[in-house]
C-alpha cells in the first residue's frame, strides 16, 4: 500500500490486496469461527463472491457458538460497490457495525448523518460511528452515547480507524461499558494520528491507564 500524506494529515492510498483478495471458506476453519467470542470482518475483502461466502459462513458459525460478529465498513467506495450486500449482511448476520460518518451515510445514499445512523440502528443492535473531530456516536439498542475527542490537526490519519476499532474491541472483549469502549478507541486513534505511520509508537496500555480506562 503506497500512502501519500498531505500537510493537513489526510492521506491518499494506492493499495493492492494481493492474495488476501482470494480469501475463501477454505481459509476459515469452522471450528475456529465457532469458538470465537468476537469476530470482526473487514469490508475490503468483500469484493469477490467466495469472500462474501466466507464472511457469511464464518459469521453464522460464530453466532451459533454464542459469539458476536461485527463489520468494519472500511470505505465509502466499498459501500458503492456492495451496498445491497452490505445492508443485507448488517441487517441479517451482524451484531455490530463500525464506520465513519462518510461510510454510514453511504449505506443509505444520504448526506444526513443523523438519518443514516438511525436507519443503520434500525437494522443492527450496535452502531459505532466515528465523526472525526466531532467525536464518536454509539447507538446501542436504542440508547445513544456521544463521546467527545480532543480536536487536533493530525500528522497522518493513516490507521486511525483501525486503531479506534482495536481500542473499542479491546473494551468489548474485557466487558467494559459502551462509553468506555468508545473512549478506549479514541485514545488509540489519538495516538496514531500524532505521527507518520499506521502503528502505535507509544505503549497504548500506558495511555489507557493514564486516561483511567485500563
């Protein structure tokens, strides 16, 4: 992935998925999927039919075993290519979805974020929407939680969404409240946008401890 970062911290990416685009059901052991407590699916791998099948089979096996399954919407362009399939997956196979404001709006072809979040929450019990400097909104079984963030000009926004998801999922995996999960995600994303590169350069657990979250 070649990433070009502009002075305002935003980036353009030229990515080749390589062999990962060939992911199929053969690559996802059913016993592993069935034992997973949390499964997080990556929207970028939804381009081929065998990838879609692998998603569906793994998600169903996980839920049959009592696990929770979620999706990273990944990119508005993914939504444009697979809107109907994404909406069907979110509405019928998933327990949660994480996306930024552009991705959530793209699901329903609207610029009205509030309406898009409400429509997403109507088909999925847990919706997490990151809104850049406007913070994070969580809609959990009809209960709305808004978590503010420290507004800064990013050095490099690459990896912010992935790091937010990592923090949020860590909170879920350790039984934290939705508000704490969102705050953990914000701490993780806040670290990675302060330097070049998509991986943390600081011990994130220490940052969570300093914020009173770990």
